[in-house]
C-alpha cells in the first residue's frame, strides 16, 4: 500500500510541475508576441511624429535663408560699408532692426571684411554686437569666401542657442566680398512646440552634441562621453562657449532589426524609464533628429497578453479537468463557467477601450495632417501670388530701362510743338490764317505721335490674365521691337527676321508672351553693348504641333559654367546693382505655365541663342512658306 501511495504522490508532483511549466511557457510566449506587436505599433507612431517634427524644423529654419542675401543687396548697406568711418551707422542700424522685427528673427548684424561688427539690430542694448570681432565663426569664413554661410551654436554675447545665416556683401563686380551680412534665429519657439507631444525629441550635430531637446536638462549634453581631444576641439571653435557638455547618460539596451534602439538613461531626469529611439537625418543642416517614445504601452500590452494567455491556459486546463470529472463536479463547472464569462467580459471591455483610444489617436493624427495640407495650400497660393508680383515688377523694371529712350522720343515732338505754336501766334497776329492753320495741323500730328509712344508703355505695364488664347508671334515681336526703337537706332543694331510669310499663332497669354520677348531682346541688346557691329536675329520655326521662337545675338555668349544656372533665381553675371537675376528665372516660369519650355545655348559662330518652344494654337493654320529678311535698322 505504501508503494502505490508514493507513486501516486510522485505522479501528482510531476503533473503539477508540467502544468506550471506549460503555464510559464504560454504566458512568456504571449508576452513576447504582444511586445513585438506593441513595439511595431510604437515604431510606426514614432516614425510619423519624427517625420512631421523634422519637416516642421526644416521649414522653420529654411524660411529665413533668403534674408541675408536680400539685405546684402540693399543700396544703403553698400554705401555705408564703402566708407563706414565717414558715415552715420544709425540708418543701417534702424534698417536692420526693422527687418529683425518684420522677419521675427533674433538679431541681424553687418561685418566688414575683417569680421568687425559695424552695425547691428541690437545697437541700443547693453550687450550690442557692435565692435565685436567674429573672425573665428565659420559663417563669417564661408561668406567672406563668397559662399552662403550656415552655423549653429551659442551666442558670444547672449549665450543663447541660435542658428545663423550669412551672405557676402559685394561692393564691386570683382567677386571679392567686402563684408558679411548675418541673421540669427533663436530655437526656443520650435522647442516649445515639441513639449506638446507624448515623446522626447532631440537634435544632435556632427559631434553628437544634443543641440536641441524638448527636455531642457538634456540640452548641451553629449550622447556619449567626450574624449579630452574632442572636448578641446569643441572649445577651440567656441561653438558652445564654455559649456561642460557632460554625458546625457543614455544607454543602449537592444538594437532591433528595423534599426530602432531600445534605450534607457543612467542619470538625469529620464532615469528609470525605457524608450524606443528612432533617428532621422537632416542632411541640409548636418544634423540628426531623434525621438524617444516611452515603452509604457509596450509593458502594458505585455501584461495584458500574459494575463489573457494565462486565463485561456487556465480555461483550457480547468475545462479538461472539468470534462474528466464532470459527473462529480457539476457545480464546480457552473462556477468555473461564470468565472470564464467574467474574464471574457473584462477582456472585451479592455479591448473596446483600446479600440476607442486608438480611434481617438487616429482622429487626432488626421486632424494634424489636415492642418498640414491646408498650410501647404496656403503656401502654394502665396507662392503663385509672389510669382505674379515678381513678373509685374520685372515688367516695370524694363520700363525704367526704356525711360531714357522714351524721354528722347518725346523731347523732339515737344520742341517742335513749341516752335509751331509760337509761329502760329505770330501768323495769327499778322492775320495769316492759312499758314497758322498749317502750323496747328503739325501740332496735332505731333501730339498723336506722343500719344502713340505713351500708349506702348501703358500697354506693356498692364497685368496679364490666366486664360490662354491664340496669340500672333510676329505681332508680339513687332510690339517688343517698338519698345526698343530708340535703343536699336542709337546702338546701330541690325535686326534680321527669319519666319514664314503667313502669320504664326501659338496658344499662350498675349501679355506674358510679350513680357518674355521684351526681356530676351533687352538681354540681347545689353550683351551686345561692346560689339562693334551688333546683329539681332529673330526667328519663328513651326514644327508640327510646336513653334520654336528664337532670339539670337552676336555678343560674347554665355560662359559654359553658367549655362546650367541662367534660369536660377537671383543668378546674374551682370555687375552689382544692374539687376537681381530674376528676369530669365521669371521668363522660364512664365513659359512653363504656358505649357512650353525656354532653352539657352551658344551659337557656333558666337553669341547666345534663347529658344521659346510653345504649342501651336489649334484654331489657326500655319503656311509652310518662309521668308528671310535682313534689315539695316528696326524701322525697315
């Protein structure tokens, strides 16, 4: 009797051990599966938040990169920089302070070629930059070398973290900068917006220094401890002044297959919590942006999965025991069924709460995305409006160039009108009415001529519309040549036309196409200023469903290294003060909007050739006959 009893107890112990091992294996496996799924979900959320935050940071900084170059082109800045010791700096200080307030930046200041600060927007503050030397800053070194400068670091005077933009100031056209314009942007505003997220955001530079962080205590710390050599190199650049740059205390716990990291902190305010770390590169600034998502949802999912798996394991175990002993344990089965229903009800309630929470998160994400889309639409509308304003401004700039010629055209009729009017008074006094009437007739003809000249300017300055119609290409050329009549005559330019006898029509906007032709002809005339026998060749060549419109000159042509950049905004080979380099950029954009393209190349026999390619208007028929005419003057 003793042996069977001992075997029965041993069997029960082994059975209990197997049950416990099975329970542990099921709970552990369920927790691991839940952990992987929760980390995948957390990774997706972190990736979306990191992408949106990186885009917001890039947009916040990039919107100010135009400002130094714009200020460097201001005439008052150039005049002051030419002789600062003989001029009052206050107008430049006030100008920089006005732009600082308008652009909502921290500081704007002007350096001479030796990096001494001559003028600054904070001229009235105790810690003004005036008199300081910033030769050690890389933004000065880049700009004085003729490039745009970018730099991030602590201010020497204010010790505030900022991002710096710089641009060279050119007084002459010898490509040697005479000064540097600098704009500083603070980073507190963008960091404050990060505080609203349920994650920690960090921005590190090439030296792995945390330059920006949503948590203040992590700012100006190092991802990993710095060596003595690294610390001395950073102190030499004065990028972070005398900050200790102590380690952040971050420790890598696990590297996942999706390149994300599981990390924790051994010190500091985030000690004791584990995070999912994702990194996104910002190559434009040379930075890396990191996001730290707390793993609290992961642990919660593990506990829930373990409890559910343990519950189901217990259900299965007890169900088997219940089936084995159902005759004797009927009441126990009923009690167990009740417990099972309660467990499932709790699991269902928890699942519904999770679904509701996830749905709420999705709604919030959709709302943020909708706001981003609306912001992009507004930005595109502003861009279109700015483009139209630039087109109109470029047209008015051409009017200024034509003013000298129009003045000459009007002075001659005015002098003649005065002479005829004085003679008419004399003839009326002598009662010679026929002769006086003839003089007055001459006055009327001269007045009509002046009205025709002013009507050309009025027509050129009008704004264009958005509807595309059939436009006569020869008529556009004739109109552009009329605007340059005086300049063509005075320079002795030979105008050559190559186009068909019949009228050629394209689908375009009349005003915008005239604007492009006026700009191309004006550029050709300017290129031939030093040419002994200037020759302007205008051509129209129908090719199937397209028409190629050419404007060529026999000037020096375009340098090969500049051919790929002639249509870039603000690129110009003209001398300082002769233009902002927007004419060809605006012309190219106009032709693109009209459904065509604008090309530039050098001719084999010398000179530049600009070609406009536009679709043929479907409402007209083009004759294949051609005529080539050479004219000694624009009036021929």
